[in-house]
């Protein structure tokens, strides 16, 4: 029996607004508990919700960015369940009229493009935070502390169709979605801060079967790494169960980071009946064409558009995707640099390899003001045209990171320009051949490793001022004709 | 239809613990009301559109501006139990 | 109008003419309250200190000729489901016995601007669920006309204090008749404005799509003055509207008598009042015709699904976590279950359970969904009726006030006392109850007028002309003479 997994993702995105979703309390990032509360987000008797316009603009932008159609006449529903960190014991959410429906996201796995179908994008509010006190074990808490600062922060839930087929694909999807909200400027998109939180619905079924297997929901995955591990674990667990003819129970499990397993969460009986109904405090919401246009006009960039721009420079899909998901300045620097070098691969390699590496080592997070694309392009051109060795290029870059220099004049002032003068190289080669007759005699063919050794000797004797490519060429000509 | 009415399920959903003698009275009263509202079944509502606002008002949105909130003291003053600026409840994990 | 307390306009003239000081009025009203409270139990709390202080500020303003308007110095009682900063707001529930509000309802903020003073908070059926105040966790309010009788509800306290003269006016809330029915039982004026004209922010919600704050007063003009000062768009209430008030096309009005509220189930006493007023209206040249709104008979059923459904979620926030009563328990769920078991009275539990059921999986379409759709039909029926009629008339209640315990056995009997008032809530219409006569046992009787949305001011005008025509000048037993 061949089993295939099917995964659907539910992702909550915390929007980056000034005020909360249904009240004017400031959205705060602080450890000081319960300081940004009003009667509405604390669920005090008599308080009422009024939705945040910016949040609705943001969710329309996200829906458009995920190629969804917009529900023009929508409404808010109450989702009823009792939990201490949910102040009203119902969450204002959307049910049968979500803002965005039927969209798709293009994702990249290694060097191939895939599409993830989006089922819905809906607006809701966040809950407060619970801190369980006790012996440290989750099941022996002695009391629970509640902080409601997060209560009422605008959340968008993005739900995919059950269409994802592997942990890698799920990770690529989250990376794409994360980049989308960052590029749209609607969320800080920091996983470690909980700006993006995801659950995975996983089932396995026989290959070729039209029906899905029993669905298990996995929660508590706080990083892409744990997402990948949890999905892989759960697929294995379910596959084994099916193979052993055990039946899978529809349930919610959480990922245990320490044990590296998914564990069943005991759920309250009947708690799944959310009794959704249209919130009588909130009249029907009309999102008209004008509103959609205003939101559309705020979309400056999406990862899909950026990727196309990168592909257009000649870069491979996986390199394009790498820059797409990286820091904004690097993406911009690449584009302006490649315009001047005209060489996508060497520009990509130099920026992502050498530049990022040196910056990391030197603990520099921002490029110095003077280090613009013009200087970088001139440096890349120097070694690409064999005017300086790669080692020298690295040295020049290191200097550039601390001082405003012109790469070309610096290279010539410091005697770093490599000679491409064939006579000079020929003289050096001849003298190295003479000095190493024993080796020359052992050479069998041009692919012999010892050729490299001889090139090295020539380089050494020239103090790296000649171009290694030219050296090899001359050497081989001398030796093998 | 009232045979489906299971007061234990409903009180569980509503998070209200009921004593046995309370259940009997409530069950009886609720059955009386449910029988009365059964009359609605005879009304033809096929093409009816629903609007939650009786005057069909359309939602107006608020500008994204923050205004000062309740003071921490006012926010906490009705709390049955507090600790280090938090509200405290018995453990919410079973 | 010959009532024991002068109208607000008259009081304002007395203040302006320096014949009476606001603080003297406040003392007098407070004395009335002290005299009647031990029997009536209409106030849950009296705000003497702040009241006298504020009325002295009014004295100053009148002295300097800087009066803030007609409500300056007028003592007003507030139903205890409306938040007033720094005071307890209990909703007559054990759940909130210790709850001190950290904010003002929008209407309270607006009244504070007018210079009016608050006498205190008035009794109600717990969370405004009931028609007699017998559901108050702090004991019932008595009817000032005869303490053996209920004052109606849920705003029973607010109606009784006006009737007994222990406040000049009061605020109530009306979800299915909770202003008009007690006003009728207590022989005073009760006005439920168009849904959305008065902010609900700070009113503890019972059923959000039906709730509306409004005044209970001695005269229609008093109701107009209060309404004028509390109406208006509130950005904090998303259901609040920007009203464009309408006027009838002609001076000669066309008024419809709702046939379905003039038949079996409505007492002869109550029907007679409508007939009496019809005669008077016809005499003054208006046209009064019987009309049929057949779905009116479904209103009660629709109401008893929609209101419980909304309340089942609205009252979820009372869980012992952040405020109010908390019962000890070893876990959160148990704590919430127990707190809600102890904190809520029987009627509140009944409605929460009913609403929970109506919304639950498998029953939604059959109950709540269907009720919403019938509601839409009722709304369109009213719209059609108002194509033909300027206003509609009916009794306010099927019968005058009943005795304590008379309707507590069968829930339906109690619910039926809102038969005539519920339709206006379902359709969001303005409706007013005005006293017009007395029953055989000397309890007040009233008629109700309903108008189309935003006809509030013209509805008040019509009510005032009826008030003049009937000149109801009876006084309840429980009053302390004239001022």
C-alpha cells in the first residue's frame, strides 16, 4: 500500500497597526502586563467593538497579494468558546463571508515552482496571553496568569486548501506567506515574536484515492524547523498506524519540542461547537471597488513580483528565491549592482557569499553609506576581468567595509593589479618548470593534480600578482604543447 | 422536536453548572418556550435576506489611531485575584 | 399636566426665575426617595453626596446666569445596567454585586455635560430579563400605585422612581418593551427611540440588535428634552446611526390601529383605551383606520429566539476571570461553571440555555436562522404599513399591572406581557407609551404609538397632543405631595 500525506495550513498573521482591531488601544510590544487595555478589549460589560479601517485595508492587500477574490458584502461573526484568556468568551471572527476567497500563492522548492491554493483569508482578533505557573510541567500548573495586552490585536487567518504534500512544501509556503506580509508592509512577520503562528492539518491516504484520511491538527510549532520536523513526524506516525491497521483519531496534537514528538492534547467534550452567528454589534461590512482600489494602490511589492524581477536578470530560480526571501537591502543592492556588472551569477555569489560573510564576521548589520552598488560593481569587475585575484578582492572588500575607498585606485596603489602580461608569466612559468624538473617528469596528462601544484608555485613566486587562469594556460602550453 | 433537547449538553456549552432539581424546572420551562416558537415553522422564509442591523446600516470603520487606555489600576480594580500586574485564575490547563 | 413634580421646562423656568434652586429640588427629590424607598425598593443605590454637590454647582450657574440648558440641575435616575464611572453597576445580578465601573456610558457622559444630577441607580430584572422586576437578585420593586402590584420590567425601578417623585426623570433600556411596559404599569411616559439614535456604548448588553436606551418621564415634553440630549451618532457604537429625522407629509395624520393587538389575549380595559384615543384623534381631524400586520403574531416567537441567542454570547463575559463574582475551584473551567451557576438567577440561565440551544450545531437553521428571516419579513411588513400610515397605535400592554407571583409559574405568561411592545424592537422603530386612563382596580392604562424609523420627534409631537387631549391627571398612592 502506497500512502500519501495531505496537509492544509492555517496561519495567523498579526497585523502591524497602531491600534487594536476593535478599539483604540495601542498595540504594544512589552513585558509589562495589562497596560494597554480598555473596556472593549478587556471585555468589560457594556463595551462595544468598532473595526479598524487600516486592518481591513491590510487584509484586502493580503487577499489581493494572495490572488484572492474579495467578498464585497461581508460580516463579522462571533465564535463562542470559553477560555480564560478570551475576554468575552467569544472571538470576533468571520465565518461564511471571509474577506478573501479562492486565491493561490506561488512557492519555490529548490529549483521548481509550485502553487498552493488558498481557501480563505479572514479577519479576527487575538486573545490575551496565559502564563501557567507551577512545577514547570504543563499538566501540573498551580495557577494561570493572564496578560491582556495582546487581546484584540488584529489577526488575519490564512487557510490553504488541503493540497500541500510534504513538510518541505509547507515550509516553502510559510516562507512565501511570511515574505508576502513583510513586502506588503502589513506585519512585522517575525516568527519568534509570534507575528506568524501556524497550525497544520495532516492526514494520510492511499495514493490515487479521492478521499482524504482522518485529519489531525498539529499546534505549537514555533519555528520553520519545528514545523518541518513536526510534519515529518506526524506523517510517519500516521503512516505507521495505517500500515498497522490502527485507526487514526481526529484530534488536536501539539508538537513537543523537547521530546521531538506530537502529543495528544486532551480536549473538552463538546468544545468544538462554536455556535457562530453574525455579531449584532457590527453591521454588515461593504468593501466597495473604491476601497479595493485604495488597498491595491498600497501594494508596492510582492515576493512573486520580486522573484520575476530577479529571474529577469538571468538568475536561477533558487538563487532568485534566496534573494527574494532575504533582507530587503540585499535584494536592492543586487539589482543595482547587477545592472552595472551585467553578470548575475558572479554578482549574486559575491554579495551573498563574500559580502554577507564578511559583514557577519565583522558583526556589521548595515552597509556603510559609501559602500554603494557602483563601488561593489567596480570591485566585482576587477576580479571578474582578472585584474585582481579573488584574495585581493576579498581584502579590498574588507577595507571598503571600514573606509571609503575607490576599489580600482586602491588596487593599483597597493600593487594588487594582476599581470596579464604573457611574457612576464612565461618567464615565471619557465623558471618554475626548471626548478621542479622532478615533478614535471611525473606529469602524465593536463588533468594531473600536480598541475595545480605548479600553478600554485608560480602564483607564490609572483606574490599573487598574476592571474591564475593565465598561468595555467601558459603552463599547460609549455608542458603539453 | 424537544426530545433532542439535552440540558446537560447545553449547560456544558454555556458553561453553567446546573443542580439536578434546577435541571427539571429549566427543562420544563424551555420545552414550553420551544413548543411556542415552533409556530415559526409555518412561515415561508425561502427568499428572505438577513441583515443583522434592523435599519440595514452599513458598517463604518474607525481610523487607525490610538487613544489612551484605562489606567493599569482601573483595568485591574475589579479583578478577583492579581499577581505582579496579572489577572490570576486557577490553572486553565487540565 | 397636573403631576406632583413640575415638568422639566417648568422647573427650568423656576430655576431661571430664582424661585427654586436646583439643590432645593434635589433635596426634595431625595426626601421623596427616602420616604418611598423603604416600601418601593426602586433605587439600588442613591448618590446623595455627589448629587447635592452637583446640584450646588447648578445653583452657582443659575446665579451667574450661566445655565447649561434645560437639564441643568434636573435630578435623573439611571437604570443599573448603564455604566457610571466610579459607581457600582450591578444589573441587579449577584454576578456584579461588587463591580465598580471604570468608565461612563456615552449617554452618561452626555448627561453630565447638560449639568443634570444623578439620584442614583435603579432596580431592574436581572440583566434586563423580565417584565416585573421580580427577577432582581436584590428583591423586587413595588408599584407606587399599589405595592401589591408589580411595577413592570425590566426598567421597573426607573418607572417607579418617576411615578413616585423620587427622580424627575430616568433612563431605562428597552429590548422587548422594558421601558414602555413598566412606564405603562406605573402611569408615566416611556419612550423607546429609533434603534441606533441613542448610543448603546456603556449599556450592558442583553440583546444587541434590540436594546435601546430611552427616557421614562412624567410628560412627553420631558421625554423629548431628555431624548434631545442623549441622541446622536456615537463613533464608539458601530450600530449607531446618523439620523435624519422625518416629518409627516400632512398636518392631518393617517393612523393605523394594529388589528392583531386588538383581539383575544388583550384585555378589554386595554382595548378601550385605544378606542378612547381613536375617538379623540378623529375628533381633532385625523384619520384612524384598522390595519392588519399578520406577522405581529409571530413577533413573540421571533423575539424569544433572537434575544436569548444574542444574550447567550453577550453574557459569556461574566465568567469570574477579570471582574465580578468568582466561586473558588481547582481549575479555570470549573471556576467559570460554578461562578455562572451561582452568579446568574434562574431566568438569566433559562435564556442563556435557550439561546445556546438555538445557536448550536444542527439547530441553528431551524431556530435562530429562521427567526432572523421572519424578523426580516416583519420589518418589511412594517415598511409597507408606513407607506400607508404616518403612525400606528395599539395598547402598550395586554393588561394593566399584575400582582407579584401571578405570572412566575409559566414563563410564557410572563413573556406575553410584552406582546404589544416587542414588534417595535424587532423592526427598530420608535415607540412611546403614554398613560391615558385607569383600570377598574385603579391601576394605570396606556396606549402605544409607533412610528417609522427616525420619526422620533414627530412621534413625540403626536404623543404630546394625545397627552393634552386625555389629560391624565391621576396620582399614585406612594407620593409625597407637590413641590
